[in-house]
């Protein structure tokens, strides 16, 4: 297998919703995709990632058959909760970002940062596309319960982060969180969310993303085996 040169990270932001209606899932098939958290309910990513400081996400989801059958999950140790055979646990580092995740994968409390650190390590060089990295409330819309619409699956899945944006609304928060990657030279990172509050990376439209997305597709089982070896 040729080493991947592109990675797509599938976040939960509402900016994805319009593209789903246009066939996004079909277009992402057999690419190298890291899905975050509840995205596994909608798309079969190469890897599912989580960080889950309290362990609640992992504890809740591991009881579900679909989660148990996922080929590869990578995340932080969820407390004392029993780990499924399909899960690889990585040490995390909240103090400083290191490109070599053997020194700890940055960061333990935000899966978007954890997955980006993992993707940079696995690619080493190439391109990363961030989908659904809106960083909070971007469209000014609310759901029928009066909550801010923050996730593309809002109304279908319930979790404590729905509609909550206090962390993301803090002035300078996005620049601080993602600024650790601003000196990355070997991997080009693109934010496919024009309204995103993350300004560290160039923002591109979905039309531009699909133009840039290569034709090279992967046998997902082979690429997962490659990832397992890289993380040994």
C-alpha cells in the first residue's frame, strides 16, 4: 500500500449538513477518514477518535452493537472503563504539542485537536482537510427547543455538548487552541468551513475541497493495519 498523502477529519459541526444532502458520504467513501465521536452513526470512517475525559461517551457507546463492531477506534483511556478489543489507547499531552505522538498526543480534552495531531503523525507529509470544524455557533439558528444549532446531527442524537458554546465563545480561544499547529511545514491543513471561528488554517469551500481531493482510494482494512503498525 502506498502511504496516504491526504486525510479527512470528520467533525460534528453544522456546516456539514448542507453537503450531506448533496451526497457527501458517498464522496468520502474509501478515502482516509478520521471520524470524531458520534460521526460513526452516519459514516464508516477509517478510524473513529474520541477523548472523553469523564469516560461517559465511551461507556455509553461501548454498549451499542454498532460501536462494538467498528474496525478501529483510537482515543484516550476513559478512566477505569473496560476497553473493547477494537480500541487503541494513546497517551495524551496537554502541556505542549509534539509532532511525535510517542511523547503524548495533543490534546486530551478536545477530540478535534487529538485527531489532528494523530493525522499529522500518520501522514508525516501531505494534506489534511477539516470538515465540520466550526468551533461553536455559526449560523445563528436554533432548534425547536430553543438551543443553538451546533451539530449536523442535532435532533437525532442527544449528548451534553448540543447547543453549548461557552468554551468556544471565549475571545481568542480558537487561535490559542489551534495556534500550536501554525508552524507545521510538511502537512498542509485546510479548514472546509467558511464560517468557522478557526482562522489558523486557510478556509476553502466544499467545491474547492472536492477539486483537491485525490482519486486515490484505499482498501480500508489495509490502511487500518498500516495504522496499527505505526502506533505499535
